[in-house]
C-alpha cells in the first residue's frame, strides 16, 4: 500500500499543475498496490486546490470536496488515521531532527502512515519524507 501526500493529490487532480501527467502515470503504475489516505490530506487538498493565488482556475469548494470524497471513499483506498502512537512518533521525530513549524504537517503525515504500516509515499515533496527512518518516498 502506498501513502498519498497532498502534493500528489493536487498534481493528480489539477490539470494545470506541472506534474499532472506524472501523477496520473504513477497512479496507474501503482494502482494494484492500493493507496493509503489520511484525513489531513483530504483537508489540505481542499485548502490548496481552491486557492486562486496558486491556480489560474481553482476548484470551487464543492468540486474540491467532491473530488476529495471520491478519493476517500475509493475502493482502492484504505483510510488511515493518526492515533496515540502516531502522535508520539510525530513528537519524537520533531525533536530528534530539530524540525520547525514548516515541517509540522508533513511530519505528522509521515508518522500517521508509518504507524499504519505504510512506508511508501507518493509526493512531489519527497525530501520531506526521506528524512524519516523506514519511509520511502516515490517522487513525482
């Protein structure tokens, strides 16, 4: 099973994104392995794709939530959630690597995936995941 980062989901869903075709290709290549999706990715996805400062044609909130729901409820997707173990790992990694505020969300996502048995993550921000032991990003 492969974890989905927000950067991958945005690239997959937004045609004007420079990595759109790459994200689509990677999704096809890895579809048989199944995907893991955390709730924080769903929320961050809706936040990003509705931002007119990022895209010439941002999605409406209704469209963004619809696409997020399609992923969340997809038969090839396993929903994973942070638990107490994920929070403990998140806190440990933040301290161990001296990470600051700009690394909070990615570190929590990596900890959520790791404690749910997911070590591969599709992301255009692969360096954010490569730091953590046992995490293996797949770059767009």
